[in-house]
């Protein structure tokens, strides 16, 4: 590795972290976990507040974390179901992760891409290879991607921005990528500005664990990622650069799941207070086996705890999208999706070059970052959602017409977002059914679309939806509200 590039990355304006804001009070969060007892009288008042679409405080969130009774958990799950339907309707947004490169200077002990991993073949997609990946994703029907990069000198803001522009410029038939999100290392303000100019959607940075001692345990101090505060304030720098769509997350299983929930809520409240806008998405992956992973993990999250944390996050941050990844099995996704999840990935491949249909020997040897739990292809996932009467959505309209950040909140708080989301979900589903789906999925999709139309009140908007659906059947594309 180029020593000059390495030095530049290691010292990239990170002096700012010395003056960063520490909004995670470990001692106070621990005290809430230890001293808060189940109180369903109080919790029912908290449910009412959440159903009124008001964010919860960390103290109120701790009260929900203290629920252990079967009756209390059922009330929690029902409240989460109700809030999810009220804010997001019955749509589920679909996307695909696209791993661009797995070089990494960090040595996170839980990651298959860590610098010390012996069996990992390091690779960065060339432009032609990236285009082939995009073509294959478009052939499946994908419209939304998240590009994933390791942390290494070659993955500069300029490189990331160029990859984004390539995604938008690559079109095949009716296929096109309409939204590109990013999961990459935290940048300085100048770096975020470069990436923003390429037209990104959401920029994701996961804290991994909000517990400082645990963070230091898993992230060696001699790496870029070893700076807890640099990472914690990543989204503040993004806001300063003009990015108002950001995603946060924690890797559940590194530390007490209750602490991580309080950390995520603390982070959301900090962003809302400091910038007027909370996170666009929250992710909550559970740690999964990875190459060269040999760790003692006393904090693994059970399926029941996972259900509870998803429901609590839905209530605590009403307007934040919740992402459940393909790390989870089909069975768990089937059980948890109704408790507040609004986005999932489908047809996921995590190897570098994993979407190629003509993989060469080297690509087949490439190892994924972690094991996938749900290996179904996109069409299977869409049919599963349709059977559950969720509308699979590839919608990108809010981002493309400016309903982001504060503007998103303006539309979402009065409930108007449902007015846009359901029609747009129906239109993007119809595009998929016409261009890519199996006959069985097409039949199930139009059956659900008709049911949704039957439930809409007679109005000018309903007639517009019907007209746009007919136009899609006649080969018009990218119609939106």
C-alpha cells in the first residue's frame, strides 16, 4: 500500500474529532437499563405518544426496553404495527447492495474484510466490471442500489463519486438505477461535498457499537476506525457538507442490545436537535459468521430480543426508515417485517463481482463479508411480500423531487407521505411486473394493485393513478407523484 496515501487517509482532517460532540453518556444509559422496571401504565402512555408520531426520549425508550411480560410485549408489537401502517402504509422498499471493493486498512475483529483476514481475495471492480454488475442488477429489475466500499486510500471521495455517476449513466432497455446510496468510511466535510455533487441518496455510516469500551476492544487504536469520536460525528460533518439524508446503524451482538438501542435513539435525537432532521434510515444487523472470525460473543441477540428491538425503534423514531438486511433468515424476516421495517434488500450478493452471470474462477473464490441468511432471488421476495399484502416498492420520487431532509419531515409529519408513497409504490411495482416478473408474480402483483385501487376513495388522484398504470402497460416509464 502506498505509504503517502495511507498517511493522508490516517490524518484526513481528523483533528476535528478532538472537538467533536460526545452525546453518548455511557454511565447514564447503563443506569437507565439497570433501574427502569416494567410499568405498563406508563408504557401505554408512551404508546399513545408514539402513535401520535412524536419521537420518544431515551428515558421513554428505556421503559419499553424493560418490558418482559408476554402481555406487555404483545401490546408493544401491536403499537409498532399500527404506527408502521400509519406512517408508511403497507409498502416495503427494495434495494440491492453492490460491493465495489474490499480493500481495507482497518482490522475490525468481526469482519470478513479485515486487513488481517488471510483467505480474502482483495479486489476493486474496474469500470467495465462495475457496468456489468449494474446491467445484471437492472436485468433483475432493481432501481435502487447501495454501493459498499472498504476503507482504503483508493476509495477516495472522487472515486466514490465516479462510481455513483457510472451507476446513473448505465441503462439497459427499461432498466435504470434511479437512486444510489453509499455505505463507506466517514469523510471530512470536503469529501462529503464531492460525493454529494455526484447525486447520492443516503450516506450510511454505522457506529457498530455505541459502547466506548467495547468499541475500543473491536477496533484497534492504530487504525482510522479506532477513533470513536471521528465516527460518532460523521453525520454532523455530512450535514455541514449539505447532505441531509443519512443512515445510522449498530451491529447488534457486540454489546448489550438494550444499550445499542439507547445509543441509536440518542444519536437520532442529537441529529434532530442539532440539525433539525433525524436520520433517514436506521439499520440493525445482527452479527453473523464471517471469514477468519474466531470470537467470543456473549451478547448475541436472540430472535425474541430482535423482534423487541425492531418494534421499539419503530416507536422511538416514527419517521425514520428501518432497514432489515438479508443477514436475517427468511423465517425471521417473515416474523419481524410487520413490526416497523420499511426497507429490505433482496437477491443480495456480497462477493465482489457477485452479480456476474459469467463469474470467472477468481470471482468464485472471493469470500463474502458475512453470511447471508435470506438467499432468495428478487422475484421470490417480491412474491412473498405480495402474499403478505405488502406493496413492493422501487420508489425514488421523494429524493428526486426534493422531499428530503426537512422537506421530508414537512410532508411526513401531517401524514402526507402516505399519499405519495402508496401511489408511487404501485407504479414502480407495475413497472417491475411488466418488465421483469415471472407470470405468477405478475398475476399476484396486479391482484394486489387492484385491491389497493378498490380501497382508494374516488378522487382525482385515484384517476391519475389509474391513468398512469395504463400508461405503464403501454410502455411509458418513470411516472411518479
